[in-house]
């Protein structure tokens, strides 16, 4: 495993300073990705308990006393513990904005403006600021005040009826797809605004809403529905997607499970030695006979192991793969040999294992230079280095509870 704690090259975004006032998943992930690429990301947190994921995680699972859910999406950041309702703290924020490029927030609608850190407030202080707002449903329309949580957004999006069998309950994804894809779209929007600023000299407001993102993830389905009136359809037999021809799905093997993707039915006939399948040579046969095919082959893979079937399918040119759990995945030779698992340092010592950034840049590679910060770990550093505050002034701000600093 590689720590990547001391990269040999500066990151691609080393010239950017980002103020990250987000919590939970979508916003923090966007901040982390910018940090992976070299940006100086300052995480703004309430002085008492910090952001949501510091105290609430998956079954209270921790590493060296820190919530694993917090560690996952807050590396490569510095923590400034600051009370944005305190007038002295607000002045600190305004000074930081003068010295920053990006402000990232996912407050409920109207909260940022009430705190005096809305876009209109901050662009007066720094016209070059790129202000990114992440929300569930945008800043206009009747849903602007509704909570934007991943499962709720999945429910609105229509995606729960694209998988499973006819008669199944709505099926949510186990992936935090709405949150994660929203984080990525935020990064795209921010980088587009940075490029625009090179030409115009001014920043802009970037808005990302989760519902738009999840609908965008279903572009093929929606364009088909909007232009041809065809809804995604569930079948009598369970398939992985109602609009993809059979045998697209997951099948029980002798020891585990096997996935089959877009496998021509005549090739599947050769694999299973079935004359009827061999005769289905037209692409649309997989649509026309979906239920019949699924019913026929549902238990056809139970006489061999998954590895045996993968070898057979690979030789036949049929797209396939195993179905892993996490324990299986981290033992896979590709994951090990291609170094998918990295380590990030922790404030209390040791390190936490994490997944490498999914980007590869030849000249400015992503790196993990910091672990997820302790609450207020960098308050003194940020105020001194960026704003030039003296130790005396910082001590006074700590005593007035405008800011907080982690105990040494």
C-alpha cells in the first residue's frame, strides 16, 4: 500500500485556495477531490462538535478515535473551527474570502444568505470568487426547501423502477450515487468557472442540484422516454436492467455469483450448448425473448464455479465477471498489483486505509498530503499564515469563542 504522503510534484490545482463549508457527503467529496489535485482546502466547521460525520457514522465505526465516514471524504484539508454567528468570526471569514478562489457550501436554502455568506455577500468582497452551492433541488421551484438526501432524491428520480422484477418493491441503489455524482459535477462546474475566470477576470455562482444529477445519470432512459414514450420496464424474471436485452444480469454459480453483460444469445448458446439459444442471432432477440431466456438460464450456471465460468466465457468472447463483497475485492490481484488502496495519516497517529483518487495525471498526479483534520487542527496556522494574525490576537479570538483550536 502507498501512502502518497510526500508527492514529488505539485498538484494541478496548487494555485487554488478553497473554502469548504460543507458536511455529510456530496460537498465534502467535492472538496476532497479538489484537495487530491493540489488545492489548499480549508474546511470550515462549528467549534463545538464539527461537521455531521465527525460524530455520526456507520454503526459508530472508528479508526484511531475518528469516524471512518468522516475520514473517507475529508483528507487533504485543513480545519478551521469557527462560529459563523459570531461577528468576529464573520470578519475572519470575509478576510479569508479576499484570499481565496472558491467557496463551497451545501447549507439548506437561505441559510448562507442569513449568515451573511451568500453569493451576493461574498462577490462584493471578492469579485473573483467562484461560489459553488450544492442542494437537493436547486434554489428555485417548489422543492427548494425540501431536504436533499440521497435515498429521497433516488425516489424522486424514477431510478428505483429501472431494476428488479415485475412486482418487486422499488429498489434503491446501495451506492450513494446521488451524493457522489453530485460531488463530481460540483468539481466539473468549479473547474469550468476557474477556466472562465482566466478570460473574464471575474468569478460566478455555480449551482449543482442532486435531482438534476441523478436524472442526468439516466440520460439514455429519459431521452428514450421523452422522445419515444417508452418507460423502463421490469420483466417477470429478474434482470439487471429492464431495457437491456437478456442475458444481462446476475447468476448463481456452484460457489458464488456471475455477472453477464451484453452477451449475444447465439454465443450464450455455444457456452451452454443450447440449440434454441444458438438460433437467436438477431440483436433484438434478446429483447423479444427476455423472460423466456431468463427463465431458461436462471439455474444453468450452478454446476461450475465462478472462476470456471469466467474462463469459459472469456474464451467465447462473452462479457462476464464475478460478484464480490468487500473482502473479495481487496484480495483481487488487480486491486493489489495496480495499487488501488492507499493510506492517509491520522491526527492521533497511525494511518487509515483509503481508496486512491480515481484520476491519473502524468505531470501533476493526485496525492494524499494530509489526512482528515482534527476539529480546529489548523485554526492557528490558517489565521497566522493567510491572514497574518499575531499569537495574541488568535488567543483573544479563542477566548471569545469566535474560533476554536485543537488542544495540542
